C-alpha cells in the first residue's frame, strides 16, 4: 500500500445565501431550527460583520448533490430541445 497523499481538486458547491441577520446566537439558532426540517436544504449560522457591528447570519443553500442533478437535468433538456429543432429542420427539406 502506498502512503502518498493524493491531492484531489476541490470543487465549489452552490453559494450560500443569507436569509437572516440576528444580534444573538439564540435568535439565529431559533430561525435555523425552523429551516432545518426543509428537505435538500443545508443551513448554517455564521458569525460575521465588522468589528464594531458583529452579527450572526443564518445562511442556506441547496444540497450540492441535488444542485448537480438539477444542472444535469437542465443540460439534458436543452440538448433534447436542440436535437428536436435540428430534426425538424432536416424534415422540412
């Protein structure tokens, strides 16, 4: 067996969207708990802001596996449209 480290390229997932800003962690956690039951949705709390105005942000995004499947389905649908359009042009001649 090899003990070499294998470097894999990191792929970015969908971006995180801020759905709420709260002054305390307890308020942010209460909002996060409301959203956590939504299927295929990832939720996190992030402490951010400038040093004099810090806040807790609740961020959400679609599960990367689901987003990848949606992107593939969109590409397939576009390909079917292009193919159908091309076949229609060919039939007219």
